């Protein structure tokens, strides 16, 4: 849950003086995203989301994220559209933080996705991958293979206390991925964090993708591997092959996977599981006293990783 | 900040099946109130607030709180109106908690109230006091003089570590209040927590009072004493006599204070300061590890109490 920064009425009025959004009717801190402070702003003209970027987001990267959202929205993708102020800028300062106003999206995120939702997110992701083809900016993925090595080393001394044997699972996996990670697949800007809380639906129709703050350049199929981990396991940690099939079919209805991508899927799924295992482990062993966000249990992703290790061929994912 | 309970899409749909509110457009946890989980619900028909009552609220008292809001709203006071479902009930169960849907109020709470805001809140409070005259339910104030003694005893062993000399200030004050607390003043249902975050304004006009979950039967002028403490001190803890005068004048424009109420104001202000000093102290020494709500520093109310102790007559409040 977010909302770290309190925005008072005077600061809000000064900020909104740059925008032609009409009279403020309501302004409420909302529990959306975990890295930033988000507010729902209602005005005589409609609803908006105001985001203040807190310290975990690198200021220099904001033009990439806002540029990406603007690019996608211009291509008709349902995602927040950054709104330019009277100076043509979407990014400005509020309460000492970079801040941006974006359009409001209808819909609810689903906590219990059905196969229909999985198909929808697959389709939406493929549409995003198609829409970024002519996006001119780049952002390296700091949470790729070499980033995972760094995270593993940073957690080494405390991992054993979290779960006995965890560090040897991580080290074995890194050694395997060093050899097995694909070198050359279709690449582009991926969302890289397309979890159920970042997708809105109405009546099982996708109405929006949000939270592009992990977006980066990487293999397109790696985005799908992240989504498989996020959408296709049940709360009891069992793997739902129907949901996976629908996710992949939804994706392929828009963009067909190449044979090399299909072949790489088991390795990508292992890498994706390890990525979330490691960032959750890192947050778990570096808990901040009094923080508002409770870290997520890394063991969920240990189970997912162990599942993918037992997968013998992409066919087991329904391909 | 609130939002403790996550409401999933199925639970929400089941709950809303009892209401004729149209199609759900958005549903977001909001940072409003500290005791309950609050959600902003937008539907085809408008905006609503959905509240789940968490464990600090006593279930048996909810009919009082909802009845009070319904009564006030029916009298034209700007406050959340509980919305009855198809069974005529406003209170039902959601995610294992009592829950109610209420109307949405326009406006923003102000963090830096001006004298104009203070006049508005005085007027709004007096209108509430007038509107409750024929409200048929009662709720005792558990945070009155005997409650303060209990809180003081519960904090006794840890108070010294919070602020040296604090317990002797509290004990001296309780001894004085035992003698000086008024016995007989006009009484009725008071808000008892009318802080700036519980009042909405648009263009300096009051648009709503919210958060009635401390409302109880007590002296009407005690409500004013609470508001004086909450609205009329500056962030540097200095006392703003202009704001106090406007608060009291706004109140008296609707309901004139009796001479006994005016005379009791210094004692009521001391009691009100002690009440918030003690509840903040209690929450401070009983911090819950990992809680989402950070306790407020009790020392702010020590300063306010010491200020009121130096007041020699009600005239110093501008009366």
C-alpha cells in the first residue's frame, strides 16, 4: 500500500494551476502501487490519478516511463495517459518530489483471475509488445541475470535464516541460468511486472494496464514468463495449466511466438521466478522498521521456481 | 492511514447485489480514517464510500453510529448518509467484518485551516448539536473523566520514558479536573473528534463532516473544546486567538453558549487536551509491531494542556 507523502491543499492548488482540469471535487490518497504516493483526484471534468514518485524511483528514468505511457496511449492501448500542463510538460515537482497527473482508468484488478482474465492479459501484453515496436527510448533491465547475481550476494548471509537450503537453491539456479539463459530472442520494451494488481477489468474485459515503473528492454517472451508466474498459479501454489494455455493463446492471437521463444519458455519461467524470489528475499531481509509496506513472503516464488525446474518441455505449458 | 482488509471482486459483487447502485467502474482503497478500511466505489450512478469496520470498533455500537449519520443527513446536515440495501438494512457483513455503504461527500480536508475554516467548522458543529436534539439513541463517552483515569493508570509505568515529568503533569491534571470538571451543562450527542481531517471544504465552504465513530453523549461545549485544541493551535504549537474567536463566533451564530458553558470552557479545554494526550500516549506506549498506522506524538497535547493551564479566564479565548 502506498501514500507516503501528504499533499496539502495549497500545494495541490499550486500544482493544478498548471492544468486545465476544472474545479477539485475530491482528492484522496489511494492504496495503489507500492513504490509511490498515489491520489485519486476528482474534478468537475472527470477523474485523474496524481502520482508522487518516492525515493525508490530514479528521477532520471521518469521521462522513459511517462514517454512509454504516452506512446502506448497514443496507440490506443488502455493505459494511464500522462497529462501535459500549460508548459507542455507532464512531469513537475510537488512536495519536493517529481509528480505527474495521468488519466483515470475504469475497472477493477482481480485477485482471483479466471482463465478468461488470463486470456485477456495475454492479449493485452501482446498488444503492448506490438505497440512499443516504434518507441524510441530504451531502459536497461537492472533486474536481469547480472542483477540477480548481485541480489543473491546481497542476501547471502541472511537467506539461510529465511528458509534452510534457500541459498543453495539460488546458487544452483544461477549457475544453471548462466548457461541456459537465451542469448537472442525478439526483444523490446516489456512491462516486466504485469501482476494481477496492475491490470484492470470490467466484465472480464481488460480495461487497463497500469504501473509501468519496471518497464525495460528485454526479451518479449520474458514478459510472458513473468505473467505465467503471476497469473497461473493457484493460492495453494499449484500450477493451473488451463490458465497458462489461455494466457499463451491470448498472447498468440495478437503476436505469434517464434519457435526459439517457445523453446526458451521453461528457462525464462525459471528466470522470472528467480527474479521475484530474489527481490522479495532482498526486501524481506532488509525490512525497514515502521515501513508502511509489508514485504511479501519470498517462499511463494521458491515453490514456483521448483515447479518450473521439473518442467521437461514447453509442451507442459500447453504450447 | 487505513485499508487493512483486501476486498476481492467476488466478495464485492456479492455485497453490492443488495444495492441498486449500478455498474462498478472503480473500487479503490483510500487513506481515510485510521480505525477502519475505507474504499471509494465509483459506479454508473455516482460515488460511494464503503467502510469495513475493523476490530477497534465495537459491533454493538454500529447501529448508533449509522443511526446518527442517517438522522443528521435526514436533517440536511452534510455528512455521509448510510445507504439501505434491498432488505432495508444499511449494516451487513463483508469479508467477515461489519460493513456499510455510505454516500460520497465532495470537498477536501484542510491541513492548514484559516480563520474562515474555523468559523465554518464552528457553525457546522452547532448545526450538528441542534440536529441531534431529537435523536433517540444514546452512547456513553468511554473517554470521559473516569476513562482518563484508567488510561493514565495503564500508561503509568512507561510514561516517564516518553517524556520526563509527564506522569506528574497527568496526575496533577486529573486531580484538578476531578474537582473542576463541570457537573451540569447542556448535553447531547457530540462528534468528539472533529479534527481537520474529519471536515471537508470547497472554496472555504464546509461541505461535510465525516468519521462519527467517537460520537457520544457529553456536554456540547466539550465538543467545542476538542475543536479549539484541534483547529486553533499553529504547527509551532502557538495558540491562535483569531481562529478561536472565529470558531466560537461561528458556533454561536447558530447556537448561543449559556454563561455556564462559557465559564466552563477553560476546564473543558484542559480536559479535551488531556483526553488526546492520554489516548496518544496509550497508543505510543502500545505500538503494534508492523502496524500500518504510525502513532501520533503525545507531546503536542502536553503543550496544549500546559497552554490551557495558564488561561485565567474564558476571555482569553476571545469570549
